[in-house]
C-alpha cells in the first residue's frame, strides 16, 4: 500500500506494473485512490487510523463488508467483503462521513458517474 508522500506518480505506476505480473484471470483487484482536489481537505484522526472517507470506504465499507446491501450469492448473509461493489462502498462512506463530503468527479466515461 502506498500512502502519503510515498504515493508518487512513479511509485503508483511501478506498483501497477508489479501487480500486473501477479494477477490471474480469476483474481479481483481493487485500485483505490483518494485525493483532495485542488483546495480540498481531508479530515483525519486517531479514531479512524487514516482519513474519515478512507475509513468508511476502504476499511469499514469494503474491508469489513459493511457496505454490502445485496445478497449476491443467495446465502442469506450480508457483510461479505468479496461482494461489496464500489458504488455500495461509496454510498456507505458518503452516508457515514460527518466531516468529509465525498464526491465522484473525473473525466472517464462508463464508470461510477451517472
């Protein structure tokens, strides 16, 4: 995991290149990037162990499976990390963040934006 000053453009590209050699056709890969925009702020604190959005999106939403709202495999169990979609995790984080106001904005087509 690359964080803070270690997450340079070069280091991120190197990590993606390294990862591409280790991934198989049945593997699942999550690439998570959280930026603060041109003038944005990230609310961080000891209670989250990182930023508020990262805590709710990555740790609680995906890692702990708390964002899973659909029983995709029909086993009548929720909170399964492998079944959390990025959209569910984002919605979970947005609903639980009290300080951060997360938005999705980019120039990509056919992604999370409506």
